[in-house]
């Protein structure tokens, strides 16, 4: 039977990462997979974004990724040395990390940072001979709470638009003619976590229904 351990934390606070690593050591729990998934979206006109909101966006979307990798790398190395293909890190970027976001340039800034950081860390781990692969996923418009926030932001920035029009706009941007599901993104993460992706590092997998193919 699989056992799960829950540890609630603020990914932007370094002390909480330190406490998390300590708890893993106490419980003697190895870590061979790290998924940096925490992220937030503002969706506001840039002139209306407060400095506090900007700092919160940066601290979660970027600093959280840095802290996770910084503090779990030793555990990932230790676990990776005991397996054939090593440990795996998966960073969640976005299509907004590949092309500019029409609704939230600051979100694109953070996700673009993850895009190049992931590639740089793949080179770093490789040169250090650390048994860690690191890749990233770029979701498109997905049926999630954040997906709803995107639709709301589209309305806020286009006041004459209805909810139905905003939702349809997201679909029309996607060649497959629908929004993505959480399971479709999760399946991609599972692939990058598994030995099936053993010769992949520094790679990007785009799960966007063709949005960025245009």
C-alpha cells in the first residue's frame, strides 16, 4: 500500500524548505522526484500591479523553484545514485514561458525564467556528474482554477466581453478545439518522472492542444 506524507508549506520561505528536508531525514524518506508545481497568476494590467503583488508573484513562481532545487538536490543525488537512470526534477513552466502572454506579461516573465533556468540546470547537473535529470512542462489553457482566472482576466481587460465569449476565446486559440485537462498534464509529468524519459534532460514538453504551433 502506498503511503502519503503531507507537509504544508509556503514555497517562497526558505526556512520552511529547511524544515521539510529535516522532516524527511527524521522519517528516513528518500526523494528521487521533485515536481515544482506551485504558481500563481495575476492577470492585471501592468500599471495596476502593486509592488507587493509583483513580489508575491516572483517569490512563488521563481523563488519557490530555486529553493526546492537548492534544498532537495543533496537528497536527489543520494537517491539517484541508487537507481539506473537517476532522480528526476520536473518544473512547471507554461506556454507563457515560450511566447508572450497577452493578458499577463509578468506571468510570462516568471515562466520564461523557469524555461531557461531548467535548461541551465540540466547543463549544471550534467557537468557536475550529478545523477539528476531536469525537464519541464509547458501547459496551455487547462480546465483549472487558474484557467478560470485567465478567463476572468480576459473579461476584466475587455469589459464588453461575456463569460461565454471569454471561455470560447480560449478554445478558439487552441487548434484541438477544447481546453486541456489536469490529467493530461499529470500524464506528461509522470512520463518525465519515469525511466521512460531516461535520455531526456533540459527538455520541454508542450501540452497545449497546438496553441503555440500557430
